C-alpha cells in the first residue's frame, strides 16, 4: 500500500494518502462507515459485504471496485502419507486454519460445506500459517487450509521435510461459486511444490483495491491509471503483482466498478462491470 500511496500522491493532484492498520474485512467496513476511502480487500469478503452476509451485519452500499491485483489460492494441504484424499475424509480429525473472521477461515467453512462436513465434525485449531505448519510437522493436525499466493512459503517449509499433497477441488468448484460469486477457479501448475506431478484446480479469489463509491470520478480514474502505468515499480516490492495487466485489473468479481475506474478500462478497450 505504501508504494501505491506514493504513486497516487505523485500523480494525482491534491491527493494525500494516510496508511491505517486493517485487513480485508476491516477495510471494507471502514469504507462503508466513512472511516476510509481506499483499502485492500479480498473479492469473496467484499461480495459478502455487499450482500450483508456473515461476518458483515448489513449490506454495504458504499463499496466499489478499483482494481483486482493478483490471485490467491485456497489450498487444503495434507501429508502424502495421511490417506486423506478429500475434505470428506476429515470427519473426526484435526484441521488448522487462520483465526476466525479472516477471509481464509470464512472460505474454509465454504470448503467444508460443499463436502458435507462442518467444524462440529472435527477439531479445528485457529492460528497463523506458521502455527499450522508447525502443527502439521509435529503430527498435531491432519490438514491445514490456507489462502495465499503460490508457492506458499509455509507449504514449501512443510514440504522441505515431509511429502505433502494439495487437494484438488475441480469437482466441487461450481458449488463454491454458488456460495460466493467472487470465487474463481485457479490452477496450481505442476511442479509448484515438491513431488507435485500434475496441475491442481482450487478455488481462488483476488486481492483487490476497494474505494468509496463517493470518491470523485477523476480521482479514481487517476488511481487506476497510475497502477497500470507503474506495474514494474509495484512489482519490485510485491512479486505477485509483477504480471498485472489492465485486463486483470478489470476482472468482473461481482463488485460494482467505480465509474472512474470503469472509464479508464473503457479507454483501454476493456468492458468493466
């Protein structure tokens, strides 16, 4: 966010950006409540906000999309020797995921639901990715679910000492999409992780930038333009953003595009919803 802030202050006259602490869900709430004008979000959480679905307590009407930045991959990881081939196999076992209310944790409940299981059917440990990796290494949990970029450093750490398997979700993805329109079907290419000898299909969601729908059109136009024209600079501090294109920025993720951003994408010959 710091690098985007510098670009916006430099390229958009009269703009001053202050960084405040927060995460995807908190940022969306902050924009709806008028406490912030710009923030990072995760598409599935923002879709839930617009609908007023948990963990949001009302439909959010002042949140618009500016740009998708990069995909994140929901990865359900087990040890190759575990005998677990599906989330359905987790009944009576132990799962680790991120803290309650985190986008990953909410998505984990969706992954369980489409397989006909729930938290009540297993023990769940909530903590950091580092915690989950340590618990997997120590044999305290049977599966960890994380939503992040690939290759995930935590999974690579685990794979350095144990053979791991990332589960494929191609067969249940349509059900995930029904739960939340912000999901996309992503591919983890063969060879991403040690011993991974085939492509794996998993649910994904984009990290994106959300803005107040009340921001002036010219300001948001300038924001979108400055991101698109400075991808190498942004990529130097965040590898996941290095291949960003205007086409990906304008991806329809079920969140209304701010008119200022839509104007920029239209100029690039891209239809943005």
